[in-house]
C-alpha cells in the first residue's frame, strides 16, 4: 500500500528503490512477491545490501494492489 501511495502521490515518480540487507531473505522474498526485482548487491561500511527496484509501469501492470 505504501508503494502504491508513493506512485499515486506524485505522477513524476518513476521508480521506488529500497536497500534491505542482502541476507534478509524474508524481506527480499516479500518485496519480490510485490514485483520488486534485485538489481544488484553492494557493500556499505555497515552492511551488504540488495538494491531492490520497482518501476511505475511494472507496478501498475503486474501488482495486485494497483
């Protein structure tokens, strides 16, 4: 619902990006179920992160919330 709100609030929003810990399989799995995809993994000084992205078109084409 939050991602849906972000897209509806400002029509200029083209993508939503998140960076959960790369070892947080539960969160990454949940995000993939909501149409996010993992672009890549990268390192911060304090964690290894997964770059998760969801584009506007993909959201409105595939997600059940839209």
